[in-house]
C-alpha cells in the first residue's frame, strides 16, 4: 500500500492559506483518480483506491499541521509499511518561490513543524516528500502568520495551475520511485 499524506489545517478559515496546499494536491488526486469523497478515519480524512494497479490511500491529517505525525501512528502498526518506500508527504514550502516543485527522497524538516511532527512519529527523516513553493516569507514577517495567510490571487493561480501536472508527477512516484519523479518533475 502507498500512502500520500497532504499537510493542511482543518476548517474553512484555512482553506485558501499557503499551509493547505498539501490538501489542494490531495483533492486534485482524488478527483483525477475518481476515488470518491474523503471520509473521516480516526485523526484524518482519507480515501483509498487502486491507481495503476497499486493500492493507494490519500490522507489529510485533522490534527493541524504542527501535529500531523499523530495521524500517521496508525500506519506504524503495519510491519509491511516502509515509510521510505510507501509514504509521500505533500507539503508547502515557504523557502521556495511560488510554483517551484521539489520531490525529495528524505531530508531534515527544514523548519517545517508538520515535517518535524511526522519525523518524530516515524522516528526518522527517511521518507519522501513533495515540496510545493508558496513564496518566500517577506523580511520581518512572522513565518506562522505568513503560511496561515491567504495567498494573493496571482500566487494562488500559479499553484492551482500546477495541480493538473502533479497528478502524473505523483503517478511517476508511485510507479518508478522518488528519483524518477525528481528527475522528471522537479523545477
């Protein structure tokens, strides 16, 4: 089973924020793969199905971004689940320009509290992630305020414009792994 986790915050007040682009990607994947609606499953909203012959679960933690790892604890009970092979975390990145796409096979959380929480829950930084640039934090701005603020319309248009192309990118990750996805889709 492959699990794709999109980070975001629950509640309509967060829908249009930079921190919720992970949820935007999962909504697009669920639509493109005709998986149906997300349903509450413990500490997450999830939907599952078969994509390119693989069992896939899309998961949106409901724990707020900084405690996202709590929703993944259920996966740790499955001995066949290998986060380095079977998990992809989709996350906003305020250190990348708007519209940049970066698959990474592993790495430090880089100051992202959601990734810190996931690394703590897994006991490792050895899991793939898909980082989406949401723009660089302005000088002097508070990072939390920045990622929890709505994106300007022109930035949102750029990110929304990426979504159709991320479906084949994630399909490449599913079929060929992180390195192949990096080589073909990082920009």
